[in-house]
C-alpha cells in the first residue's frame, strides 16, 4: 500500500516536471497576454470590474490571475500559475474519479498515468488559457458527484462555467454520475423516485442544480454590474467572437472532421494508445449493449462514451473554430476510458500480466510526453512565433515618456508587457492612416513600430516615403531556430539629399 502511494506521489512530481519546461520556454500566446492584462487591471485597482476592457470570458480566471500576480509579482510564471496548478490537480482528480466510478485501483493508476503523460495536457497546463482550469473544476464536480456530495458538485460545475462558457458541458455529466453512482442516503428528506431497479434521489438533483444556478446567477450579476458601467456583456462578446454559432454547411463536413481528427491524435500522440482507444470504445459499447443485465459499470461506460461523442459532434457540426484547446475536456474522460478498457482486458489475468501491461502503457506514452515537454508538437500555446517579444517590450519600455508606439498585430502583448511603461500606444489600421498621423505629429515625439516576421513592412515604407519619412531598424530579435521574429523600427524623416 505504501509503495503504491509513493508511486502516485512520484507520478505527480513527474507531472509537475513535464509541465515546467514549456511553461518557461514559450512566450505568451496573445490570449494569455490579454488575460495577464485583465489581471493587472483588477490587481492594480484601475478597473476591478473590467468595465473598460472588451471581456469575452467569464470572471473567475482573471481574478485568480490577479491574485497570483499580487502574491508572486507580475511575470509570465505568475499569470500561468493557475493553469499549471489546475493541470497537476487534474491528474489526481482523474485517478479519484476512476476509483470512485469503478472501484478498481489498477484502473485508477492507469487513468492517472494517461492524464499525467498526455501530450495535450502537458502543453496546455503550461499556459494561461481558460481551458485547464475549466476542465479541473468540471472534473472535480464529477468526482464529488460520484462520492455523493451533490451540493459541492453543483458549486464546482458552476465554477467551471464561470471560468469558460463551455464549462456548461460538465453539468449533465455530473448529473449522470450522481444518478449512476449513489453513495449515501437521500440528501433532502426522502424525496426519491423509484423507476424499475433505479431510485432517483430528487433531493440530490435539487441541491446540485440549485447550487449550480446560484453560481451562474452570481456570474451574470457581475456581468450586469459591468454593463451598468457601459461595458458590453461578456456573453454577447463571446458569441460574436465565434462569428455567431450556427450549423455548418454540407461542404464543411469533411474539412472540419479532418481538422478535428488531426488535432485529436495529439491527445495522447501515441499510435498504440490511440489504436487501443478506438478499438476499445467500440468493444465497450458492444459489451454494454449486449448485456442482458445492465450493471452500473456498463452504464457508466456508456455515459462516458456518450459524453465524448456528443462533445465531438457539437464541435464538428456547430461552427466552432477548429482550435486545439477546445478538445482538452476530452482528455480526462478518455484517460478513464483507456484505463477501463485495459482493466477489462486483464481482469482475470495474473499480477505479472497487470504489471507488464502497465509498463507497456508507460513506454507507449513516455516518448510523446517527452516531446511535448520540449514543445515539439504544434498544440498548446506559442511554439516560437513570439520568441523575442520580451526583448521588444524591454526596449520599448525604456523609451522616454510620451514616446509613441504604433501597434497593429501586437496590441494584447503590448497591453500586458507595457502596462507600466511611459509610452503611448496607438493603433494604426492602414499604412495610409499611419503615414498621415506621422506627417501631422511626427516632429513632436519619437515614434516606433514593430513588424513580426510574418508581416512585410513594404507597404508602410512606401506610404511613409510619400510623406518624407522612413523606417530605421533599431532592434531585431530571433526565434529559437535562429530565424528573425520581430524588427523594431524608429520612424524618422528622410535625410536631406
């Protein structure tokens, strides 16, 4: 028993270690920089309600980031710390849920291993995206639901939704688990309903849904306080940011299916594990469908498979952007299903077979986990495109007070990195607008503009030449592969002939 517990502790330490390198090596994705900026607005007391910011997410993560910045100082690490902590906690919660659902210690250890070594989880736990925290809270709701605590399940499922709108998906799963995995006597009096061999505890439903509703009402009360100050509702901003949710067109079916499948293979990034998962899911459904007596474990299998299938279908058939982080909620559920498949396959096998299969699982997942820890997969946060942004920000932050920094692509990065800088940020929509602004005000303050490597400065150079100005490069940064990443230009008058 002690050896098993120490093994789980070692796995948690490995989880932490695998997630630190990408956290420290990769610079902010634009969304991460924006969340860090929101945290600064809250923590510095400049806009505690985020009424002046175009907020399109629920409030929980920005306030957690503000607290992390207050405790540990403003840095990329402190902004990403809630996501890192959530990623490590998710691994323990996966084991707890598998143990509560199937009462199988081997399956719990196998599920924990899948979650710890998931390349997807490694790369997203090293970011400040809303998804890792949303998944952790939703998974925690399922764990406490499985252990007969509906009040806590409702609160945690509500907090998942208060982290990201799609956290709504955890409520039905928590309800299903509550129905299929009763643990203690009725929660409120004796409000029960007998259906065949099942006793539905109405009191538990009231507690779960009631507490979830309470959190949702508080979330919208916060939004109402913002809109009363002239802000746009985060819910409306979120929907419009997706371009408005709609059913996809027939000609999009194959393209979107292929796009999601390409991303999904990185959930574990192991051909062996992915193959076992696909074949095993079919076997689980067949086993549950052909059994004369539907035992609780078989219904749980079907519930987890159904959750995964419905989640995929919604993202395929509704016009969600094909972004990798949207598949993160599948990782813990599929980890449990993989463990369940393997556990059923060896349930009557000798102990040596169980240990051997566990070793094969580790060997299959270890190389992808190592690659993920070294950011070798194109999922998660930034993988080099924004290398050097910290150097750019340091250079611009040392400019004299009143210097103008034009921005077109890096607005969210500048908002965070130059939060305390004495410079003035100005958005330029077109080269012609930039040229006119420089012509009118260029003689007053020094003016700078930064071009990322994926954008050409030729159009701006032509526009500035028409008003007798030029771009003078003063700083060039490089990516980890040695290629240029950013060039900072000082806008100066053309020299006299």
